[in-house]
């Protein structure tokens, strides 16, 4: 019997999705909850699993195609449910351009001969995309591997122990970068798909909708550096890693009390500014699948240690592609930081419909003048952008001045004098 599996509703307001990649092919036998494909919406990239067991009869759409919600996605012959699942083929090297900035993809690694498959337990396996790829290359059904990671997740060590003799999997030799030079007159076309297309559309919408202006201020981070060092010691007792981001996020929340209109979104249809009481601050996160913005809810109600732990947890899951859809939407303000990469400052693009975004840049030792003397101080640029339609330049400048004051006098974070 042929069962037509339609693209389900994957989020509020989501009416369509783009096919990123297929994990199965026509003729494969799949089990219930086995991953079928990855899709992307304007909200997130998601994995779609099979609701029924059987043999794949037809796939609707190629990578890059747009599928409407409730339109056919996969056709499955459920009469073949009793057959052994077809092992997934080894991953083929991608011919799309890498986004690592080097302009070349890593050299493909030949897959070793697949070992004998152990009969699957039937339960869906939990694993990161990297472990799933490793398992495909080894010809191992992940459902036959006992997972020891969080929530029963299969780790790379679990996969190694599953091999005959339990020998560790060989480490991949790092590929030396090869200069990629196209012949004179040649050209290469790279499809803009998936998350990259969603980002492109969002950025274009932002630039064509909001009236951007960026205001840059310099902050002396001497006391901020000392505060972080003290917090790190206390946080280590709880197993929490504290960066500057949760401290700055808490400072932003403190200042938003004075400038509530900065913590707002635009209702474009009614052309109204919707001021939010909750400080739901998004944090731009670079992932292997593109840029995502997980949201930290109710920052105004949480301590720096709570924020540090939550940021570490949600950004880790976001990089693994495991963030929930509700964690990637509904922000009221966004922070973005490229300080760990370098650069002096950036002029960020608004995450519409929000009306403000804060660019946090690297802390660098610089020679500055203090009381007529040249001294070396840890300095940082703040570079927020605002929607000039609703946030006047003077308001933006005062907001940044207040934030600078808190960061240069971070004891106010502990006393909450503001």
C-alpha cells in the first residue's frame, strides 16, 4: 500500500520549506522515525523523519526545491515494512563552495570497507550530523550502537567501540589547503540554497525595510576584565564557563529598563512600534549550517551565571542543529560578536522586525591617555545599529552612553543601581 507523506506543519506561520538534502533514495527500506531529509524554513533548518516503515517509492523535490506545507514529500510502500532497512550510502564529497572563508572544500576521504551490520533495534538513534556521516561511511546502522552521550546520544567513541575489537576509529589526516585557481575565462556557479538563501532573503528584507544607522562608541574594559576574572573563579565551582557575552547581555538588559523603546519590534502592517516587557535577547551564532540566532528568554530575571550556563547550552545545541524552533524566534533585541575572529568593528544589519542590534567587538590592549599620561588599557568598540524610523540618533547615542557607563563600572551590575 502506498502511503503519501505530506510535509507537516513545522512551525507557526511557516507555509513552505526548501529541501536541503535527502538521506534516503528510491528503493531504500526505512524504519519509523528514520531521518528522511533535511529542510530549511525562514526560521530554522530541520530534520524530517519517517512516520511509517516501508520502501521509498518516490521523492518529491530535489535539493533547492520549495515544498508547500501539506504537499507530498515522500511516497512509501508500507507493505515492505518487514524488509531489512537499506544501509545508507557513503557520503559523497560536496561540490558546493565551502563557507569557511578559504574558498575550497576539504579533500574527500575514502570510506573504509563496511563491517557486517548488526540487526537494528528499531528505536531511532540520536547522534550529531558528524557522527551520522561517520556511521554512513563505516556502513554502521546507528540503531545498533549503544549511545552513552546525553539522552542516549551516540558519540564518536560509541561508534569506535562498536567496531570489531573495539579499536578506535582512525583519525582523519588533516588535508593540506590547495590553492584553487580557475582557468582564465572560466567561471563557477554556486547555488544559494538552504539557510544561506534564508539569510540572504532576511538581510535583503532588513535593508529594504528599516532605515539603518550605526553608532560607534569606545569602552574601557579594565574593570570588566577584572570582574570576569572574579566571576570565572566562582563559576568554575559550578562547572560554568563565563565569557564576556553573558556579562554584556546582563548590562544590556539593565540599560533597556531606561530605554524600553529599544527593546521593541515593528508591526509593519499596522506601522506600530510594539514595545516588549520581556528582555528576550538573541545571540547570533555561527554554525556549520549557517547563521542562527537562538534567543535567551527573560534576561532581566536571570543572574550572570544563569545566563552563562544557558548561553553555552543553547548555542552548543544550535551548532549541532538540535535547537528547537521556538528557541530561534521571538527575540526582542539581538547581540552579535565577531571579536573572537578579529577585526576592529562591524556595522551589523538589523534582525527585523527588531529595531536594534548590538555589535560587540574584540577587546584589545591600546595606548590611551589617562590624566595626561599614556597608558595601556583593554579597549573595545560597541557598534549598535538602530532603525532610524523609530529610534532617533540622540536616543541611540544615549542608550550606548548608558551601556558604556555600566560596562566601565560593572559593580552596577551587581548592585543594579540603574
